[in-house]
C-alpha cells in the first residue's frame, strides 16, 4: 500500500540552494538543556511595559507558578520554568526583530536539573469544546508567538480575527543552514503540532488550514499525516529553496497570491503560524502546561556537542554555547544577529550558532552583476536600491518597491562586491516606514 | 521569517532606559565568488579567443595583446597614483580590459596602437567615471574607437592580412602578399619571403550587397541552375562557412574564431556571469535585420534588382548560410558574447538586457548596411551602452505584491 503523504507543491522564481550543514543535528533527538547557573526571564516579551512581579524577590517559586502579571493588554503573564529562587530585577539584551533590545528581566537562581521534553497526557477535551470555550481557554494561556518578533499570541489571534482571516498556514519549512529546531519538533512531536494547529483553527473559526513541510524530510513526518487527515488539515510538501519559509514567499507559493507591498499577510486574509507556536498551544489548551521552554538548535563547526535542546526562556546564550571566541549568532546564519554580552534565549531563538567568522572584506563598488536581482524572491532590483541608498533617495526606493523586501539576506549572500545590500535595503525600509509614520502623525495632528 | 510591516506593537525598551540597539548585521555566510574572481575567471575565459588569434595571426597577436594588457594596467596604476584615490579592484579589471581591447584590434597594427588605445580605454573609458562599477561605456571599446579615429589608415581598411597555412603561429603577419580571394586558402602558399596574404574582409564583401549604385553580385549562392549571369554569386567571394567558424579570415584577432568565442560565451553563461538573454537577443535582432533588409543584385539584363527578405530569396538553406556569414563576420560574436556583456555597462535586469541586446544587434546591422562606419558592431555596442541607465530606469521587473501598472511609473 502506498504510504499516505503530503501533497507536492511547486516553488518560486529566484532564491538559491544554500549549503545545508544540518547533518550534525538533523536526526538528533531533543535533549534537556545543559546545566544552567541562572535564568533571566524577560518581563516584556513583546509587550510595551514590563509585567509587575507578584512574588517578592528572594522567595522560592515552583515550576509553572505565575511570577509576574501583565500590566496592560499588550503584555503577558510570566511563569517560572522550573522551581527556583527569585532574584533581582535587572535589564539585559533580548532579541527583537532588528537587534537586541534591553529589556527588564527577573533573575532565577538555584535551578534544579534541566527537564526533558515530555509528551503530556491531555486533561482538557478540546475536541468536545465549543469555539467560544476554545478561544477563551487559548486567550487565558498567556502564550507568545515564536516568530522573529515576539508578540502575545492573544493579540495575534485577535488581529487575525478582526481581519477575518479565512486561511491558516502552518509554516513548517526550515531553510537556513545549521538550523533544525522546527524539523526536530515536527519529527518527534508531529501529532501534537497538528493538534495544536487544529485547536488554533477551531478557536479562530478557520476551516482552510494547511501545513507546509520540507519535501526532503517528509518521510520523517509520517506521524503527522494521520492527525492532519483527522482534523482536516491540508499537508503540503515544498521543495527547499532559500527563502521559501519567508511568510510572503510561502504565501505566494501556496496560494498563488502576493502580499501587497505595504501590507501584511492578513491583507490576503491569511494567517501564518509556526509549529513551535502550535506546539505551545496544544500543551496549554489540552495539557494545561504553561509555555516556558522552546527547542533551540545549538550547532556550528566549532561546537563539540551540537544538538537540539529543550531550553527554558531566559537561559544565557553564552552558557549554552560554551566558549565565546568565534562569532556567536542568535538565529540562523542568514537572518540572525551577533550575540551580545548577557543576551538571553527568548521565544524567537530558534538557533544559537558558533560559526567561523566571515573574512572581513572591504566592500568594493557595485559592478552591477545583477545576481542580487536574479535571486531576489521579491524580484526587487537590488542594485537600483543600492544606488538609492548611496544617494539617500528614499522616494525612489519607495517607487522601486523597497517595502516588498522580505529581509532574507540573499542579496548580501551572493554579492561579489561584499556590499551589505540586505542591511541597506532594511535601512531604506525603516526610513520609509518612519517617514510614512510621521506623515500619518502630521495628518492626524491637523 | 519576517513580518511584512511592523505595526504599533513594537517592543520598546524600559521607560526611562535609553534604548541600546546592537546592530551587527547578517548574513554571516557568503557565496564564494568575489569581484576579483569574477574578473579573473572572465580574463581566463577570454584567453580562449586570444589563443585562436595567436594561431591564425602569429606571434604578433601575442605582442599586441601583451602591450595592450600591460599598458592598461600601468595607465590605471599611474592614474590612481596621480589622483591619489584608492583603486579598489582596479588591477584585475585592468587586466581584463587590456585583454578585451587586444581582442578587438587586428594583429598587424604597430606597437603604439595598443598603447594609445589602452591609455584612452583606461582614462576616458574607466577612470574618469570613477573606476570599476561606475563607467558608462565598455572601456575596451572606448579605446578601440579612439584608435580608429586617430589612426584611420591602419584600422579602417577593407582588406586585412591572414597567415598562410604553413606559417601559422610562427609567421609574421606583416610580411604578407596581396591576394584577392580567400576561398582557396589551404591550397595556396605565398611566394618565398612572404608569410601570408592580404584578403578582403568578409563584412566588406557583405556590405557590397547593399550598394544600390553598383551591384556586384547576381545572387547569394545559385548552385547548379545552369543560367548565364553577368556577375558571380556572393559566396564565390567569401571564405567557406567552415573557415568562418574556425576564423580563417582577416579581422580583429579575437573576433574571427567563432567556435572558441562560443565556447567562452557558454562557459561564462555556465558561471552565471552572462545571462543568455543578452547575447541571444543581440544575435537574434542582427539576424532579423539581415534577413529582411533589401539587397541589390544584378538581374539577367544587367539592371539593378532590389530584393527584400534575402533570407527567403534563394531558399531557406541559402538564407541560413547568408545569416551565418552576417553573424560571424565583423566581430559580431565577440561583441555579443564578450564585449556587450561587460557587467557594468549592461542593464541589470533580464528584461533590460533583452532590450539592450535587441537594440544593439539591430543597430549593429543597420550601421553595417546603411553607413560607412568603420567597425559598425563595436560602435553599436558603444551606442547602446549609452542607453543603459535609461533602460535600467524604464524597465523594472514587477515587484512581489505590486500591481502590473506600478512598474511603469517613471523614476
């Protein structure tokens, strides 16, 4: 009998096949994190103002205990990942979309041994629950999204429902070299992810649900096939070409529709979620487990013991990576950031890498080879945008569609002149966004 | 993954604390190709046509190429020393420019011609624009144009030398004897003391077809129809197609051997330094213009006959042969594959390159047919190089998520 599998799907124009380098962690099981000295848990995961501590410093807290309450709607409650002693409130850098931001954190010390990730027994019959019950329970969860910009899940769900999203896409593609956290989660906890996705869809009242996975590894994901069929989730297997897991590109490949230049996926009534979020949703809604850990790939050529670790939020990046001589990177090597001192793991940390330092090249003038333009998934003329950057011509960049950039870093990767093209386009985008924001403010003021 | 826009929920630092952004940017991996590799590999590839030139035109070809490369490198060095600006990747590109310039020159020119050409190529063609990455015209062709204007007697003749078959490589290309036809090249040997012949350039023979005042031919090929005609056919005055492919004919020393130019071009396409769109559209446009432009023939009664669509006049086979002569003569392949594809002076996008190629090929053919411009193909490339910024500004690929109309908004 032919094995049930995912539906094959096409690709997109542009992009590139990157060297994978994932062999060291690809089939490694998810292991408990190495012993940690202390945790510095952010009090502002995606929020605006820090959550307020409800436990006095110096007292002991137990695993899953609430240690801080959100001060407004945009924040989430903070829970202790394990039993520990509560320390001082300080600040430390945590990853945000563009870099590291100093955030208020609370220290936890006297940690027990790290936990193994466990398959939990369900305590809540989510299949019998009505939509309202599911939604209410989901919103109680104080979960966050596991995307590059961490935000409260409740906020994301509300926005998606306000925009009347009719399609829910689970982005199980992973395309950056070295990174295997999503892959290992899908491989070892696939059914739970499918259930989490079904819960999310049920709570948001969405019928059209798809799960996109990497075609190369679909044999590893056989456990997911049966649950997806049970819950009416359409499974797709996509060819891996960088950057297919960028939201806009994934939507273009799967639905054939393109996200407008200044819009978001929700303008097409598509909501994109990632497997880690679905996993957290399932663990909270069905098993009553708070979201305090995530899977992090620790890898790189200089790492002796690479693997996929089940790491509590707030773990120190340097403690996980060991020595700190080579550049340490937070996230994948294409879109990640250099780790700074004292930075901690948060929901956006999919990988911590120690890779060889790229040889510092002096950028030479653009020779207009056009490779950036050939490979750009958004079909931008990056050479022209580079001219716009050098001339400071933001208006031209706007007309050339700079806002469509998906920030995948491919242009910098292929550039033979070693120009920081992706960084330059990113700055143009930020400038444009700022100018537009200010114009809107001026208009509102009058 | 990326969010499309950041809305008002951006994480802000603690109230009162000064935001400290640590911006050290990604990606942390790079593709292995650098600018220097690009120029070095292109240089090595362009040595292939030079090898053909060396074989067919003898050791003087190597001398011309060496002078041209050396003086390009030295002029570049001197220029940046005088203006005290850092020449970033100048040297590898100067090597390439010198080689390309050598390829466009005939092998029998005196030593000062490549020297002057290199000086013009480097200063006027490249350095005053700001060096690599900034120039408008292909520098090698700027040098070629300059010497064509300065030394017209040496470079604009209708005839050119070619070595005899027993003098290949070792012969001196300037010891040549005048002979009219090249059809019997393998059978003929020059008298003692001579190393080769002076023969008519194929593109000059082809140009005679378009002379409406005094037509020289009564047809393109007309094989075996037994009719008496007042004039010979065109092909009787041209070398055979095989010899056109091997490059046994006078011309720029790197522009005659079609086979090696094609090999070099295909390798550059394989390396993705050249997209196939540009050379193919260049050749396509040239072929289309050659196929439809009217030729003038002598009829049976001796009167001039004007024939439109020469491609179809004597049948498809003869038409194709006619096109092959047009496409392989006069440095057309050299221009299409190696000169027009110079990265800086071509448009960036695929569509732009197609437009560029179509314009260039058509203009090259029009210049050859309608004017007396000395090297029409090279001049056409220079002319369309001028349009490159315009093409780049007008032709924009449709950006993801943009409407079909947005790309036509002029910048």
